[in-house]
């Protein structure tokens, strides 16, 4: 299932106008944060620090999307089982098709 989410994220979500706007907002935030270090670090150190922060933001954004999608799928499965008064006896993750929710 992660492959599906990865494809959705990479091919659809990353190309949405909202993601470009979010990217610009994050660039501005990082610039403001790094401004406090301009007098304390070399340009090379600032660039490395900025790149690292950008990597962290990008990873968090992608992981947040994956976690949100997994939650949404689990919620839909739970609603389906609840609707028909069917419950998972073990209370564990419900297996659907080839993947887990």
C-alpha cells in the first residue's frame, strides 16, 4: 500500500499548487530562522544547515501524508465494519488485499 501512497504523493500531491505555496512558506520560515545565525556561521555552514532543514521539512511533509492516508484507510475500514456490526475479533490491524491498513 505504501507504493500506492508514494505514487500518489510523488505524481499528484507534489504537483498541487498548495504544495508549491507550502514550499515557499517553508523557505521563508527557514530563511527567517537562519538569519539569526548569519553572524555566527560561515556561508558554507549556513548553506549546509539550510539544506538539512529543507530535507527534514520535506521528509516530515511526506511522512505526514503517508500517516494521514493510513489513518484515513483505517478509519474507512473501521466505519465499514462498524456499519455492518462486524468487529475484528483480535483488535489488531485488519488485512485488506495484499496490504495492511
